[in-house]
């Protein structure tokens, strides 16, 4: 696993907007020419403000529970479920309990380390 040794880093903002209720953590797990795979953790109560991306994101929840919005509609995700944030679609994510997920972003976002 090429990038799997990366250490956890503090995640305090998405798309230039501060997270709500605290900070999360992330690490880059893999990089391919067409996408990036991150592992992300939010403690209970941490949320992203409404934002959109210049890429698609696919979230696979490993543990915890997430809720949020996707294009103004409520969404909830349990472990083992996925959620897709299509390019340009406004969304939010909030950890109801301590939560950890994998997030694949494609095509490769223009900014690093996390978009």
C-alpha cells in the first residue's frame, strides 16, 4: 500500500471553510493517477459546513454514524454504507458519534493535502 504509512494529520477545514464543533484527522492511504483515497476521523459533534468540490467523492463508513445533507436533502450513513458527493453538489457531513471512513476522490483534486 503505497501511501499507507502516512501519519494522522489534523483536519480543521474543508474547501477553505472551518469545521464546526472541533477538528478531525486524516491521512492519505493511496494515490493513483486518477484519484486519492483518504482515511478520515471526526469525533462526535464535528461537522463540515455546507460546501462542494471540483471532484466526485465516495464515502465508505467504517465505524460510527454520519448524517448530513446532499443537495439540501437529509442523508444518514451507517457502518458498511456508502454516500456519494458528486462534483459541484453542496453537502454537509456530521459525526453523530465518533466516526471513521474511507473517502475516494476522483479525479485528483487540484489542491492538497485534503480537499
